[in-house]
C-alpha cells in the first residue's frame, strides 16, 4: 500500500502525519481520504495543494504502486 504523508496544515486536519492507504491512483487515493474525512477531502481538492510522489511534483492523476510515497502539502509562505 502506498504511504501517504500529510504536511503543514493538512496533517492537523487529517489528525495524522503518515499512514498507508490502499489506492491504485491519485484520484482513488483522494476519494478514499475524502470519504474518511470530508474536511480533508475539501482541502485536498483545492488547486493550491501540491502532490509529490516519490519526491517528484505531479499534476493530475497518476497510477500508484505499493512502494510509492505520496505527500500532500499546501504552499508555505514566510520570510
């Protein structure tokens, strides 16, 4: 199962930072996470949320393999 990592404010909304989730694609993963936590699902559907799979920024859908690591992060600003 892919490992899912929530960073920044998303970890607080999810109530966890890392967990495994059985999903075949990013679309499937987002749907499962949204079903578990509708508030998190809303945040993950925002266009500003970045998705990183195995240290590579991705856009749109992508197939997932068992050993993949998927990280969701919102942009962080500061100075």
